[in-house]
């Protein structure tokens, strides 16, 4: 692996390239914080895909793309004299030191949970009025629910045992079923949301990341369905003309194929 000096040289090279691109490249010259925003979100999702695929070569490339964006934002900030890359690095370094008093201070913790609780307490001391302030409004709903639950748990608002959470899931399912029988569309949607929220909470208690779990199932379904499509096409069949029973035969084959 590279030495610390080599790492610093590599980062310095990237900063130099960014300076030159901003000075000479028409596309790079036109970019703003706002124009880069959607690209950064896209790159983040591409990194997430590479991680889920366990494609480490692709992870390396996507991390580079994200690093470029960070450097790009910092370059724009330096041009407006609001901040530069040193300010960005120092800001996060100061935050890490402050929020890890068990490493850089005299605080003692017994486990990961106490670290998380201390983290949330320190954030409130920084002037935040709610532990939920740090949850981005634009997060996808499933990810947001997970972050909300994680944050309130950090200040002790949580169930004690997984069984309690599972019982809550059963309770919410029963309430959803009641509303389905009544046929109240608005109430059904509300109760369905409660079921999802409680399932996401349960996932946390059994050490499952709900976003990763759902995406894993998405990928599994895509692979199996595309196998079904290819198998049907190979036999000259059109899915629109096939019965569900016929399609299910290929579906079962796909499950065996991807075992």
C-alpha cells in the first residue's frame, strides 16, 4: 500500500488538476454548487451499487468520483472566499475530536451504544434543538425512517428487546388488516406506513440494514425475472401470451439457477 507521503502527493496532484480544470476547461468553469448537486447524488448511488455488488475495483473508482466532487465544491468555495479544502478537512477533524472524548478526552465508554449516545448528546450541546435535525429531508423514506429510529435510540428512546418490536410489528399488521376490511384508503395507507416503520425498526434490532436488505431482494428479483424472459424468448414464447403457470415454471428454474 502507499505510504502517507505518497497519499499526500496523490491528493496534492488532484488539487492541482482541479485548479487547472477550473481555469482552462469550459465545462468545469461553468459548474456551480447547484449544478454539481444532482451529479453528486448520482455518484453516491453508484458507489452504493458497487458496495452491494462487492466490486472493490468499482468501489475504488466511485470513491474517486466522490472525492473529485468534494474537491470541486471546495474549489468553488475558495473562489467565493467562503471556504477551501483545508477548512473542510479541519472542520471534520475538529468535529471528530470533539465527538470522540473517549479517545481524545477523559470519558470512558463500555460499548458502541454509549459512543452513539454520547455523540447525540454532544450534538445537542452544539446548539441543535432536536436530535432529528441531522436527518436530511430529501432522504428516501426507507433510509430516513432508519436514520430517525437510530437517532432517537441514541438518546434512549427505544425498545429494550427485539421481541417487543416484533410484537409491535404484529400489532401494526393487525391494524392494517382491520382498515383493509373497512376499505378506508387513507387509513390503509397510514397503517401500511406504520407496518413499514415498525419493520424497519425491527431490522435494527436483528442487525439488518433494511435498505441493503431490500436492494438485495430487488437485485434477486431482477436476475430471476430476466432469466425468465430469456428462457421464454429462447423457446420462442412471448410473456404476454403465457399463463402465470407457464411463467412460474421458468421462475422456479431461475431460483435453482441462481442458488
